[in-house]
């Protein structure tokens, strides 16, 4: 079901940071790109000074619904996504109930459609209840209306090698991918932060890099052995980057993601004992940050995934040891990546489009996202003002989570407009209206 959307003429946007052009959007499609296009009856959007990029695709979002609507809902999380420049998000499976059946993934999918801010692509759990004991109904989730292609027990590692092998074998049947939260649980029991100089000084139980790296090493070998596709969530150490580089050189079908916070923040921040910096995997050292940036720039790491993890304030504003792990990220990702990767000269805007959109859509097998900005393509695109600067204030954000580690920081880059299937969900940097299909979906549900 597709509702007619309007006609919009974007004037003078720099496509992927290149030449300034006009972009005509009609009925959900990029109808024409050129110079001095005639507005006709179109709504004109002045985009002078703005960069036009494909709508961002998040491979790793926690929307918390069903079950933790005090932390986030599909509605609030996808509003945040649209404001952050996203046109699609993958909703992680660790909800309550866990998204381990066709029924739950269809529920999340339908909530996303009814909200109408972005494509919500549910991630299915690998194991029943995330318990790591028996495989969930992967095939039924793949065949459901939600057409699940990514499976993950994120938050918990699939640490049993036999189960991991079976999952990798199973998803081959529908071109799926297993997204692993790489963390050997026996090496991280009770861990509170990165294991290193700072944890030694603070006397907090450390989380060694080898806990992540040993699982990644095992999993790339398993993926090679069964000829399947592996995705590594939130890579956080220099050693992980080396192992993935080695695996790719051998032709193993592995992709990897890095979060914005691991591209900018280090474990030095834990000295404040502010739980806003408590996250899984933990913030690491500056050497790790530099290796992650280099890995993202050279393609070893394929994508930026936010790991957006909103928590109610009572779970974060408490002592370090009791605090929940996780940070919000949807509304700051673009700015952090611009700051860490583009302002440092490590990447161009074209590279940015690859790591935030094109590669992410490919991993999730989303055929109408991450497409080039060309005539005839679906109009999922954003306009960014790269010269804007803003100070992060979580209290003004659309997400219900106030746990942004970037609070108070000045960052570059603002999303001026987000076009989702030809409809502006964001205009002039503020929420506009959801896609008109949403109303039709809601009516259909009722
Ligand atoms: Zn995770």
C-alpha cells in the first residue's frame, strides 16, 4: 500500500559533498537531478550550503518496545532516528518478550509502519529467550511479514560454538546474517570497564580486549568453515580490527560495525565515575580509538552502528557498579562521525555515505535503502548543514533516554531535512510529519 506523497524541489544541494545540483522528488522517487530545474508546483527547499546524502541506515538500534516502554518506544525511538538523519533502523531483539518468534518481530514491524518515521527492520534473536541454549525459529521470522534477515542475541554473546555454527548454517537458507555481540562471558564476569591502566587505578574489575578478540577469531573461522555470513557488532579494540582485516584478506564473508562513541571517547572518562560512560563493550584506550578510525577509513570496518541504548534515568543516575550499560546515539551519530572522521581528514562525505548507509543496507539486505542519489531511485535522502555547530542537550532530544555521553559537547553538522520514501519527516531541522502510509497502516491495524 503506497500513499501519494508530495512533490519537492531541493535547490542547490552538494550531492555527497560534490557538485551542487537540484533534486526533484515526486511520488516517493527521485524524479530528476540537474541544474536550474523548474519548480512547477513543487514545494521548494533551499539547500545552499547543504550536503545531500542517502538516508542513514542503522544496523544496531535498541527501541525497547515491547516491554520497556519506560525507556523508549518505537514511536519515540524512530522520531529520534528521523531527526538524526536515518531512514531505516534495525531494532535489536532484546525486548520483553524477546523477539524470538514470528509474532514478536511482526509486532515490532507493524509498530514501525504505524509510526511512519523510518523503516523499522526487526532483528530476530538467535536463541530462544536469548538464553543461548536452543535456536529460535529463525526460518519463521525470515518468512514472516517482517522478513528478518539479521539475527542477534545482542547484549549476550552466542558463546556456545556449536550453537553459533548451527545458526550460521541455518541463516544461509535465506541469505541471512548472524550479528554477534563478541564477548567471552567467562572472561568478563563482573566486569565494569576496560581492563587497563585506568581500571587498575580505579580498582574496578576490568574487561580484557581478549574477551572480544577471541570470540571474533573463533567466529570468522566458523563462518569460513560453513561458508556463511557473519557480522560483528560494535568492534571496540585494535586487536579486533586486525583479526577482521586478516579474515577479509582470506576472503571470509565478515562485516563489522563500530559505534560513534568508540570513535571518540576513551576509558579515561570513567575516572569521573559518571555512569553515562558505562557501556558494553566498554570505552577503550586512545590507541584503540585510533585503530578503529583507521579501520573504518580503510574499509576493514564496514559500517557505523549506533547501539542506541536508552535507559530510564533511575538506571543511570546511580552508583557506577549498579548502573545499566548503554548510551543513546541516534541524534548524535552524524555529528560524531563528522567530527571524528571528516574533520580529521580520514574520510570524505562519499565515504560517510558508504559507512552510514550503503554498506549498512547491504548487510541488512534492504533493497530500497542505501541507494545512490540518482534519478529513478527511492527518495530516501537527507540534507546536512556541515557548517552548523550545536551543543548536545539530551533534555531537548526526541529519544526518551537522557543518557548521552556527549552531553554539553559542541559538535559539527546538523540534519536539516530527512526524506523518507519521498516524504519529509524532518524539515528545517525539526520533526515534520510521519509518512502518509503510516495513517493507512494504523487504519489497517484497527
Ligand atoms: Zn551489543
